[in-house]
């Protein structure tokens, strides 16, 4: 058998070909999951879920429907009513005029809340936390902007954007941060999501350019550094501040210039931590580096006015003795800075992620009642606690 004399394929070409093949298959998978337009849509909510989101009883919601007040829900088998999120928002406005809970949106002097979800340890649940938090806040009636600052674009993928296909050149947050004449207003790269009240700035590998450009700018003259890198995200957000109540930032898993820009723009920080000793050791290094770098930023005139900083225990298994000990260790060290509610490890959340969805999107019909309720209650408890922190920063109780 003759031996082929063809030269071996260069490794860069092999990797590139693999990437193209994988991208094509991901696109086909998305088309199968979300036909025919390959765009994600949000499910309808049962009357019980809608009533819970509105803070009223299911019977009162039924009375509104029977009286013809508010939007008309879809009726399924057995007369079961189902509401879109847009209809729930409309009902929230209707109830406001009936002495029911006031609008959750910020009022008067309430300042824009910018929540950075950070850690440089992979697998700490950072993106899962950011995605569920952003959706939960939108379900509660807040105007939310989600910023994907991770070049790996996991948050974007969860929101239905395949980074190499759907996000073109200069269409990420980099467009609003860059230093050259191609810089664009942030408003131009914000995209509406399929969730009413929730917009997103998606990501792709282009974000790496900010990590490369910033050192070059810092090495130039003082005149070229008139706008310091750590102020650029704050300035960009100021241009859309009137449109949103809360911004949720999914930071990259590294302590680079993007993460520092997010931490300088933030009014609140969530540090996710998996309760294992290796993860705790990694978090310790993250905190040491963060403290040093933020001290430099502060000395350079950066403002670091946080309303809150909290540690969120993620992927927690209550029956795991060593994990319980680690959580106790964290609480003894940091006290109330550790959120009271941990995010439990759940097959329901993992299974939802297989189809690029959150637990809130797939709904209870896809799991056993016990499995879904356990995960949903944990998510709601964590996100409700963060929402309470936001309300406290605004000087009022969460509604």
C-alpha cells in the first residue's frame, strides 16, 4: 500500500475547519429547536404563575378575566388560562390604578443599578446566575439591560445569539468602548430580546480587542489617556440610563480590563463561588488581585461606590457534608456579605441549558413537579434577595 506523500494539514487549518464544522452543526441544531425562523420565543405563563408575578391571588386574576378587564389570556384544554409576559406587564399597569403594588421601576432620584457578576474561576455558575437574574428582574416588571462581557459569549448563546453567525463586526460592547473613530453609541448595539422588558448587548471574540488596545493606549501620552479605560463603560451606560432600571453584567472569567471596567461601572457586585476548597483558594487569589487593581483605579480618580457586595454560593448540594462545612466557613468569615440563599445544584437547570434555555424559559411541564419546584424556589430565593438589595439601595421595600 503506497504511503501518501501529501504534507500534513497545518494545525491552524485543522482547528479552523473544526470550528467551521461545529458552527454549522450548532446552527442546524438551533434551527431544529427554534423553527421556522430560528428565533427564540418565551413560553406563556399559567394563571398561577402570572398571579404570583403580579403579587395577587389566582382567584382575583380570574375575576379580572371574567370581567373583561385587561388583556385576554389564551385558553387551553379545560379552560386553563395562559398569559404572555407582555400581558402580565399590561396587567401590572392596570393593577397600579386599582391600589395594587406600585410600579417596580425606579422613580425620581433612584439611581441606575449596575450589577456585575464576577469570578475568574470557570464553572462557578456566573453566566447561569446572570441569565436567571436578568430574566427574573424583567418578569418582575423592571427594565433590564444584560451586558455580555465574556468573549466566549455564553450569555449571548442562552439568549439565542450564535456569536460567530449572528454578531457582526463592531456589534458587541467593544463598539462602545473602543478608542478609535469606529466607536459607536451604546444604543446602536443594544438588541431587544424575546423577553419583554429585557434587552441585551451580545458578545463574541471581538471583545478581546479591548484587552489588546488598552495597554497600548495606557503607554501613550497623557493627552491620549484623557478618557481612562475604567470610565468608558460608565460613560457608555450613562447614555442609556433613562431607559433602564437595572443592568446585569456577565463578566469574563479573568481579571482583565473588561472586568475592571465592569467593576468600576458597578453599583453592586455578586461574586459567585462553588463551595469546594480549590474554588475557595481560587477566589482568594481573585480577591487579592481585585483589591490591588481597584486600589490603583481609586488612586487614579476612579469612583468605587458600591451599594452592595455579596458572595453567592452556587451549585450547592445540601447533603454534601464538606460543602456544608465550606459554606459555614464562608459565613463565619464574611457574615451577611454571603447571600442567605444559595443556588442549589439542579439537574433541571442543567437540562434546560442543553437546549440553550434557562429554567424560567422551559417551564414546569418538562420536569417532575418536585424537581422543578425545588430548583425554581432556589432561583427565586436568590434573585429575590438580590432584588431586595436593589430596593434597599433605592430606599424602599421590594415590591
